[in-house]
């Protein structure tokens, strides 16, 4: 048999934090509520950081997973747009080069040393 995690309501957590704010000792309150003192410290910090959004319920942080997924999609979309625009820019640069009279083909990535060896 596995141990299941205990779940506490938002009201329970807020009451615990309020008792801490009223000066009750963390150790005494932890024993009274039968929770670890580190849990009380975490609850207090979460409540201190953003009281209105603290303890959204179900052990999850509200819409954060949705927000992360949304941002990942946006990053992917922008990466595709950047690749597309780079290709467009390269094409425009090649056309300008041909119009200006440069009849050189686009670079093949070879170094000058390898070109000299091939022409001998």
C-alpha cells in the first residue's frame, strides 16, 4: 500500500498562515495541525508573495501549465517565421547581386584554400 498525499483546502492554509502572522510559533502550529514545519514556511511565503492568487487548489498552480504551452507554441511559430524570412532575405540578396552585375554563384561554403587547389 502506497501512502497518499494529504490535501488541504485553501481555507485551511489561509487559517494556518493567519495564525503564523498572529505570532504563533511554527513548531507549535506544525504539531497542532500535524504538518511539517517546512510546509508552513512554504504556505507563508506563497501567501506573502501573492495573497489573492495563493493556494489555487488541486495542488496545481492555476493556469501556469497552459501559459507554458502557449508560450512554447509561440516560440515555435516565431522560429518558423524567422526561418522563412531568412530564406526570403537570402533570395532578395541573390537577386540584387545578379541585377548589380555580379555573376558569381552563391557561396558553396568552401574555403579559399580549397578553391586554389582545385584550379591548379
